[in-house]
C-alpha cells in the first residue's frame, strides 16, 4: 500500500498493511531545532514517514488595523495581532509555543460591535489558488491530504470574544453568540467546500471542548450552539465530495458527545488522550462506527518515561485501540521541549516493531 491507500483504509475502519503514522500538531520550536541537529534534516514528516500532508490557506496580504481594539495594551512587549485580530504576547522564553491571548472583543457590548468586526479574507483567490495542483501532486506521489480548519467555532469565538465573556453570553446575551457564530459559520462552510473541491481526503475540524475530567462546555450548550453548526459544515463538504472523511479534534474527555459527533458525520476522532479516557474502552464502545487518530499521550511517557515505557505504550495501543485496524497512531499533541529525543525515536521504532498487521 502507498501512504494514501494506507490512511484511507485505516480511517474507513479497515485493516491496512501497517498502522498509519502521525506527528499530530507538530514539533514545538525548541524540539524542531533538536530534530534538525540530530538528523540533519528539516522535513520531519518525510523523515518519520508520516502518511499524509496538510493543506492550508496561504497567508493573508490584507492589512487590517486592529489597534482600536487594544488601546494601551498594544504597548506590551512582544505584542502582535494575527489576521483574526486576536492579540498575542510572546512568552519571554520563545522556545515554547505558548502565548498570552488578548481578545479584541472582550469589551463588546452589543451585536453592533460583532457585526462590524472584520473576518479574514480566506476566500480571496490568492489564498487557495494552489489547492488543486498541490493536492494532485501529493496524490500522484501516493500521499493522503488533509485540509485544516481546526478551531472551527468554539475556540475561534472565545479567542475573539474572551472565554468568560463568551460563556456568559451563551446565557445572558445569546444575540452576541448568534451573530459571532453566524459569521464563523458562513466562512467555515465556504472553506470546507473549497477543501472538498480540491479533493482532499480528510477535512480536519475541531474545538477543544474537553478537559481532563469531562466537558469544558456542557453537553446541553454544545448541542445548542455548536452541534447544528458543525453539522452544516459537514453537510456542505459532503455535498461537494461525498466520500470526504471528517476528522474532529478535541483534547480532554468528550465521551458524552461522541455518539452525537458520529450522528452529524464525523468519521475520525482525535486525539483520544489516554490521560483522560481509556483508549481500549473507547475502541470497544465506538469502534464499529468511527476510527481513531492519536492515543500516545504527551503528558506521561513521552516527556517523563523511559524509551522502554514509550515502547510498551505503543505496544499496548496497537493491541487495544489499534486491534483490527481503524487507527492512526501518533502523539496526542505537540512534542514539547521536555520530551527527550530518544523517546520520540523510541516511539517510531516501536511503531515499526508493533505496527504491522500480519
């Protein structure tokens, strides 16, 4: 099998020749430097034989002045705003990817503040003109392609509005939530359709709606605000490409809504964080209806265990959640600076050792 056949077989709940490999959301900056030093390479997807490549929109050329949303806060050292207008303050230790967030609409008082807020120009031709050729070239190389539209609703909304503010709006000012999510829905539908038109194999959606012990947002509020909009995005993508796979990412324990994610068309669940939920039990309960992607925890063995601990975790995942296919293996999040180089190598060595379906 080539990489595309392997990945598509696995996420269709089949059994490929070997388990497809992933590096989740990538390497943190300091670990990327460690990778280059240890390998002499720059492309870790190629080096570790990852079975897919990501497709994303090109950076914006549009210059928007968001200064009125920050006033004196823009004078904080290390401050910048992204194309969504979200303020970021870099950590003093720039080796980490963590940043302090300043929400531009934190002090919004009415729907009018939301209506006038500028949304990025993703659908301008220059931002996605490369899609079709890039996907074709990757497919010709036998590589699967995933279009990225993560932070689909909840995260993008609270980053703009403020977390506490958005959560309170859901109860006290629902008109603000309706307006903000409405703007995001229109854009996400257009983006999903464009990815599908380019013939990507996987559409990556998701929001971090879980924490270690349960849901970050109640299932009731998720059903009211997020579920119907997620369903509309999925329907829009499938109307263009009926066989597109829908990947949904959320850290933490989101088991209360897994059945409903399946109901609206999600076919791949990520990252199956083993510190929060039992991957073996999740496979037993939902494995006939959905495939799984991830399951190697980044809070335990990878950063703090030995290479043998990592090896045993890979073996366990292959014997449980990886049994009978339907699984893409990889870390559940970024590879952070505290992960020893030898542990990441041990993970891929163990995948090579235990990852074949014989």
